[in-house]
C-alpha cells in the first residue's frame, strides 16, 4: 500500500506533519479531511513522481455533468470577480468545510465563468499538495502579492476563513472608494467635452457659413468678429496641424512618464494639482490606513505589513516616501519617528499612529483613522464636484457667449452694410 507524508494545520492552528499508508492520494486527502486537518503538502514516499495531466482529477465527474477542463494559463479576474470569489470562499470555510471540498463546491457552478476556471485550477493544485496561497499566485495574476500573502498568513495561523472575510470587506470598501471618485468626475467631464464639441461645431460649420454673408458687405467687421473668423479659418484649414501637435505632445508625455524620473515627476505633480491633489492624497491615506489595519489585524508583523503596503502603492512618489519609512523601521525605529523624519505626512495621521504605538493597538487606531479619512474623502469629493461643475459651466458659458456675441455683432454689421449698399 502506498505511503504518504503530509504537512497540515490542525483545528487549533498548529502545523503538524506525519506519515500514513492509504490506497491512493484521494484516500489520503479524505483521511486528512476526516481528521479535520488542513493539508499544506502531501507527497507519496514509495513511488516516483508522475507528471499529472492538466485534466486529471482523482474524483469522478458527476453523472450528466461535463467535466471542466483545467485552464492552460493564468486567468484574469475583475475586481468584482475577486470580491465574489473571496466572499464565497470565506462563507464556505466559515461553515466548517475544508479547503478542497469548498473548492469542489465552487467548481460545481452551472455557469462557465472565469471564477469557475480559476477554481478548477486551484483545486487541482491544492489536491497535488500545493498550498492555497501558492496556487493563487499561479492560477491568476489578478490575485496580487498583498492578497496572496494574507492568505499565506491565514494558512499558517489557521485563521483563513476570518482573513478571507475581512479581505472581502476590505476589497468592497476599496471598490466603493474608487467608484465614488470616478462618479464624481463623470458629470464635469461630460459637460467639458460637450462644450468643446459645441465650440468645434461653431468654428468649423456655423462661422464659415456666416463668413459668406460677411464678405458681401464692404463695411469693416468688429474686431471680435474678425478674430472669430480668423480662428475659424485656422480650424478649418489647419485642423491637421492641431491634431499633429496634440499627437506629438501626447507621444512625448507618454514616453516621459514611462521613464522612472518622469513617472516620479508626474505622480508628484498629481498630488499638487488644485482640488484633485487633495482628493488623491486623502484617498491614499484612506487606503493606507485600512490596508495596514487589515494586515496588522490578521497578525502580519509591522515591517512585513509596511513592505506589502509599499508594494501595493501605485503612486511612485508616495512609494518612495514609504520606502524610506520601511528602511528606518527596519533599522529599529518606530513608525511615528520614521514618518516624521521622512516628512510629507499630515499631523493628524502622525498623531493617530503615535497613539496606536503607545497603546499597543496600532491596528485599531489605523482602522479608526481609515474610517475618518473615508468620511473626509466623501466630503472632499462632494466639494470637488460642487466646485468643478459650476466652474466648468461658467467657463463654457463665457466661451459660447463670446462666440455668440461676435457672431451676432458681425451679422448686425453685415445687415447694416447691405442696407447701406442697397
């Protein structure tokens, strides 16, 4: 009878290892499941390793249901799909199921979705003795380092269901935050683009038609009308030059921000933009606080949590600041002292971090700070929307009004010239 060696986590969270003899690897997993052990690795000792077929499975497919083939490569998942996967896995594990049976239930989905394909790949790797966090990395690149490291911490500590539950809540909060920022900018962007389109129609269609009327009079046109006609002629005859200049500028900007120094400059500039920069900064502090609270609350050490948070930061300028903070903390300094030495962090944020370190409950302090910054971010987004909309409408109204005034003035001047000539 084949002999298997295993490493697993028992219900109390302790990591144990052992050996037993069973008829097959399937029976080995069933025995671990009966003993309420979460397998980390399982290998056969007295037989050579055989390459497993991607479509192989140790359990027969359910009658009348087609067997799902394993995906040939990594699968991309949307943020919403990751949230759904995390939520369902957390519910199944909290209900008392072991990892492999929970994946089997998710694999039995009726719809052929990306989640089902990822689940197939995950279950096959888990049954081969690969840890869940390692399987996540290879199954889909959409599970980032932060997500996979949290899962790894849950596997080691035995608190995987709780970690998945908190991670799903965190991902939903981040999605809602991003959605609020995008929705706040949709209407102003629509008004701006509509105004630009209206001006373009005026310049390229309406004004050239009125120019024919203006040329029938010998009287001089007002200066503002002459400027309008000159601008219209430029748009009509040299529109290609505008597109060329815009394309060249976009090309150079794209290649500039792709370079490390250019990207650093652009990300620093974003934080200094009027109105928008304040919202981006608040969004970062909200994400930093909630992410760090999530990591520390799940038992991740402070230095490791800072490294994970730094790796998940998209803004290069803020990442460089946090990199210096990580270095100082790694040398033995406190988080508050490191942030003060680096600079660039608001006093309120520093004060909360200092209180958390003094009380020994930094995770709770950061969670409260994240909630506070989240409320402030909502107010800033509302103020930004309230300010941007009237400003854009006022600017577009002025531009359209100037164009309309110059057209009407020119028409009256032309009509007056025609009457005089008649």
